[in-house]
C-alpha cells in the first residue's frame, strides 16, 4: 500500500499545490461494523475517550467513523452531548489525521462532557498517533 500520510495525499481539486486533500468520512451505522472494529483489538484509552481502529473490509480509501456512549456515562442528555462533542472532534481531525482505509470507533467516557474541547482534540491526536504507530509495527495489543 502506498504511503498516504497527510503530507503525501494528492492536493484537493482546486486547492493550491502542497495542500493535502482531506480524506472522505463515512459513518459506521451497523452493529456488525462496531463489532468488527472491536474484534480487531486495536484500541487506545485516553481520559476523554477510547479510540478503536480496524482496516476497512471494502478496501476503499474512505475513513469510517462510529460513535458510542454507554448508559454508565449518564442520562440521555449527557450521552447526546458527549456524542455531539465526539462527532465534532472527529469531523475536524479525522479527515487530516486519520488513515484512509481505516474504520474508527470513538467511545465516550465520563470525562468526555466536562473535558475542555482542546484536551479532547489532543486526546484524539495522541490516540491516532499511537494506533497508527502500532499498525505500522504490526502489533494490535491495547
């Protein structure tokens, strides 16, 4: 597989040379997709979220992303707020920092709602970096 890091992606149509094209995001909606990503056993835990990753079975270059927040986190209002925050973090960071051809599941934790947005962003960046490093090294342990 060719090296497709953000600095090696082709420029977006109409974008100046040297600016990488952001990858396309697709939502994971089916339970079997969430179970497949969890079965890959490739996760990284941060104070604000848990990030799981697995290669896409279809082989396309899109980035798949799903979100889940358990009832342990709080009421429906709290869970929805956590999900909205995770969605926004993913929308901003995954197209540029995520690996094309990979599915990610972001799992909300108790601190997802109260953690400052910038800290959540750094949590995601740190998790993606660690997951990509593990994938390059061939290991998938948590």
